């Protein structure tokens, strides 16, 4: 629209006569926020590379950030060629640090020559908040779901026994899979009651498969989930007792979001 030269001064006179609340609705600067200024985080330069504020949990060299879940001794899974392979005999491993809310990235691979079917095919899992050997926490299932039928709330990228993935984004055996997780921990009152439940958002190989999924409690194999109050938990990787060849992990990092 082209304004007539005599019209512009009149507009300013009319605007000045408006009450402040009305003027704020017409001034774009009234809705600009300048502080606090977000801190700078340098993203990774390649896919999956950790951003500058991430805690690197496994970079292909050692398991110094991990411990045995059963007795807190040094983790004994096998590190080789930049990856770590599950050692089923030594059991689950977990982070030495404890976390609350976070962003997690990890990559995993089932062997190309994987055998078995259903849950007996590259079974593992990542537990998002484990507080002890008898308290597994909240599991995102890891297994081979490439042309491998099983119950849908137990396939890869499911919240085990709670929520099936929106889609099956599995790559074939022998290829690397990626999980990118946003974990929102549950909030408990002083009496242990749940004030806010846990939520999980998950991308599997870059595809959204859990969209702010509300959890009903901790993972259990039999029965109904329920919540147990906790403050912070470890991130745990499972050494499942299935009979198929063990899978491997690489490039694991976490960004606390507290």
C-alpha cells in the first residue's frame, strides 16, 4: 500500500492518542526479547559427532566412563577397532555418572550374520535411568527388527512393554543404527507420589519413532510398570542372555539438560 504524504503525520497523531496497551500491539519491538542470551554450543562437524558441550561416554578407545552394573567394578566388555562389543558373561554395564534430564546419542550394530528370530535376535537395550542392580529403569529396546517379527512393544525402538515405535526404521543387519533420545525424568513429591511422569522422544536413524511418549513406570518383563522414586540414574547397556551373536556400540555421548 502506498501512503499519501498527508496521511503519515496523521497516523502518528492517532497512534500517540492510543493507550499504551494498544500501542504495544502495533509496535514490533514490544515483543522482542534480548536477554538472557543463549550460550554458544558448537555442533559436531559430521553426523553423530558430539557437540561442544557433550559428555563423551565412549569414543572408541576405552570404557573409563563405564562400570559393571552388578558390583561397580571396571566394565569388562571388549573394546576393539573403535567399537565395544557386548560381553554377555560379564553382564550389564552402566555409566559411572548419574543423570537426570538429557539428550543421548548412541550407535549400535547387530552382526551381519545374526541368527535366531523374534526376541532371540541381537537382543539388548539402553536403560535411561537405572539406580541399582535390581532396578533396571526405563528401557528402549535394541534388537534386530529387519524382517524379524515379534510383539510390537518389544521390537527395536519400542519403549519395552509400553509403547511400540511409530514406524520401523531399522537398517539391515551389519549396518550401524543410531538412536537420538530426549529423556525427561519423572518428578516425585516429598511423599514419593508422581507429580509428573517420564517422557521419551526418540529418533531411530533420523526418523521420529517416539514422540514425547508418556511412560507409565519402570520397565518390567512381567506385569504392569510402576514408578519408584529416584533423583538421578545411570545410563545402562544390556548384556541380554539370548543365544545370538553379541552386538556392538560406538560413538556414545550425552548432554545433560538440567
